[in-house]
């Protein structure tokens, strides 16, 4: 399959509670700092202009955003998951990971023949213990 994007960036936008201020600052960090640095390094590694799916950049006004998000995942080669305290509390983050893990299983990634996952997790905040991560994500080197 020809993929439209090299990478899908998955991160939590936070919740509407007292934790949202910190989690929203992670979202700002993804958009204002991480994205440009990551893209620059990815372009250099690939020796070409990379294409990265990031929700606020790639979901336009008028798009049916849940479907656009699913299409972004389906047409991305790999996912970078920015793990923060509320990441796995987010229904959408769980769904994004699940979709990419399912595709990886279908393509035999993460097994004996291809021991690489289609998800590269980045732990952005101390999650206290490895048990704070779902078992399937704990198995992936971060």
C-alpha cells in the first residue's frame, strides 16, 4: 500500500477538569515545539520532505473529523504516540493506538519475523511506574 503520510502523531488534548491545564500545555508543546523539530530531523533522515499527519494541521474546516482522523491513521506508515498522564484516559488516543496496533498485527509487525512495532512511544511525562502503561505499550521500547 502507498501511504499518504510518513508519520501520524498521536497525543492527548486533555480533559475539561483540573488536569486539563497541564495536559493542554503538552498539546501546545506538540504543536509549537515538537512538530517542527521532529519534522526537520525526519526530513534529514529520509533525505526528502516528510509528510506528517497532525490533527490541527490536517483536519480542515468542513471535514468530518472522526473519519478524517481514521483516514490519517490508515494512510500513515507509522505512529508516534506522545505519552502523557492523560493519554490513555482519552477515548481517541486509545482508538488511535488500537487501530495502529491492529494494522501492525495484520502485517505481522511486533512478532518474531518483524520485531518492530508500527508505534514509537515517547514518554513525555513521568508516568511513575511501567505499570501505568497498558501491557501492549510496555512491550514496545520507548
